[in-house]
C-alpha cells in the first residue's frame, strides 16, 4: 500500500508539473473494463492507466506510467474434482486481487533513428516482476521503410506454498491464500523465479501512396515456474497442484496490411498472425477492420477478429482417465479454443479553433471510446461433464488524452 | 539438401528479394498524405490497443507479434 501511495503521489506531481517542464507534454488516462459472463464463474477486470510524457528537448522524450489490474471473480480451484459435474460453482473460490505496474522510459531521437529504454516494476500480493526493455528504430529508403528491433528481459517471482517434503509433483498441494507471501518470515511460503526474454523485430514498408504493410516476428523464452499456484487438478485418486514444464519457447509472426480507400476517405486493414510454442500450442489469428474519418475530427473503426488454437501436448480433459506424460494442467488457455470478436471504436480529437473550441494551454484534446464483444468456444475443456459456463465477454475502454 | 532445408532457403531468398525491392519503392514525401493518416499507421490504436492485447494474452494460450507503432510514412 505504501508503494502504491508513493507511486500515485509521484504521478500526481508529474501530472501537474509536466506541462510546465517541457514545450510538449502529453497526459493520457485510460481505463478498460473486461467482464466475462454467461454463467456462475463471472470475472471482472478493471484496468486503469495513467501515462505522462514530456519532451524536454526535441531529441528526448521521458515517460512515466502507472497501471493496475483490479480483478474480482470466481475461479475453479480443483479442476475436474468429482463434485464439479454437479455444480461448477460448488468448487469455485472467490478471487480478488490488485496488480500494480509502474513504468519509466526514455526515448532518444536522431535523424538516423530512435533509441528507447524502459523499466517496469509490477507487484501484487503473490507476484512481483522487474522488466527491462530496449529498442531501436530506423527509417531508410527515403523513409519508406522502417525497421524496429526490441529486446525485453523480465525477472519475475511467484509465491507458492512451501512444501519441502513433497518430492513429486503429484504430491504438491495448491496455495489457498496469498497471506504471508514475500514477507520473508513465513515458513509456509516460498517464491519461485520466472525469467523471460523477448526478442521482437518488425519491418514496415510503404509500397505505394495508399498501401503499407508490416511484418512482425517475436521469439520469447520463458524459464521457471509457470503453473498457477492456486489451481489443482484431479488426477483420479487425489488432486495435486497443476504442473507445467519449466521451459517454454514461443514464436509468433504476423503480417498486417493497410489500404487507403480514396473515394471514402477511409482505410481497410487486415492482419494475420501465426503462433507456435514448444508446448505444441499452435494458433492462428485473423483480423480485419475498416476505419472512417469524419470531418477530420472523428474516427470510427469497426473490426472483427477470429482466433483458433490447438491444445498443448500435455493437456488432457481428464487426467484420471487419460494422463498425458508427467505434466498436468487445469488451464483452459492450454486447451483447444476458438473465439470470435466484434468491436467498434470512436476517437474524437479537438484542436484549438475547431468547432470554435478554446482549449487554453492544450494543443489537442482526444477522447477514445472502444467496445468489443467476444465469444469463446472450448470444445475440449470440461469441468468433468460441465462445459465452460462463462464463454462470453465484453471489453470496454474509455480514454482521455491531453496534449500540451 | 532435404526438402525442409530447401524450403527454408526459399523463404530466406524471398525475404532478401523483398528487402531488395524496398529500395526501388519510392513514395515521395508529397505523396504521403494518406500514409500519414492515423488509419494507415500501425499501432495507432495506442494505449487502447495495448490494453486489449494485455487482456487477450491473459485469456488465450498465445501472445506476441503485435502491431508495432509506425507506418513507414516518415511521420513519427
């Protein structure tokens, strides 16, 4: 709580001081609400975020941000336990948590390109993370081509139940509450390390005055404890904390294209992403959108997204009957799944003089509204015989940007 | 050379050819009016787009290769 208050205080000072410190400054305040519904396992995630950016010189940008994930809902603690086919909610536990992330970043611009670096610290009752990111961008061929490279390194720590006597994974019990995590004095708690390395490269190319494409490649190496410490899986005679492999190599590639439709003054966009990892999760994502500008001040965007995924190699819907090797999971994200998404967004930008507006010190004011509906299908995941009850969700975003 | 190696070599050659072709593409600054429009800029969804990716990556088994800000329009 102390860290949170300090962070908020620093950001408040930055909010007030930012416009005075630099010729150009930007303050963004956003909040996203995600609500999963359709059955008893409701989940609500509210994600507020504040970001301040100042440009003390033409070549330098400094950013500071704070975001939180406020999660509340119900979660099945023992997946496939014998009582679950009677009533999924009977074995569900209430989940309430707040994750906070503070970020600081520096960007240096030059005629040859841009260098950036940032650091993020995330903390919640049972998880901490330190993340460093560096990146470089360069525009070549008369600025028709942009290359961007980045590398991120994460050092995370996951709280768990200290079980020195449990030699085998099948003997491990799940963590039931986060009390005592990271306090250094509770013998019933321990922490596992999780290291992340992410490499990303992108190539953006303007092929014509109305056509641009972007190819992005990502490789990620995750090493450490990747199970949900709170979740157990029924193995036939007893339940054990879910047990995922320690290493995960993830690869993703996406190709996006945008085409300007001159008679409509709008743009069509499409994007396809393929993904694979060494857990044998494979997925394809396809997106299409159309964005229309109205009087230059309002932009409306409609879009659709389709996602399909194959299950991890060690996934089983019932480990009591069909065990798959040494690992076991109750994570529906590792099962076969499909999702359909449809959304609408609206961005209204007000500048001095437009619509007779007097904005004082502001160069621009921007309002962002976004809403999406998502339907999920989990054909291979059941809580014994009960299918996933909450397979619909809505996501809404409200954002305000002030540019000084 | 097995078929797998030759297909990798083919992809590499195709990428090199595409990269070489970029040097021939010349959209002049005066022709960048449409490319500079936010609708033509990758990552123009900004914070809202990043938040969406954050939510989806927590609900799906895959992540990565998201849109990188920029449109190759020299407008950033």
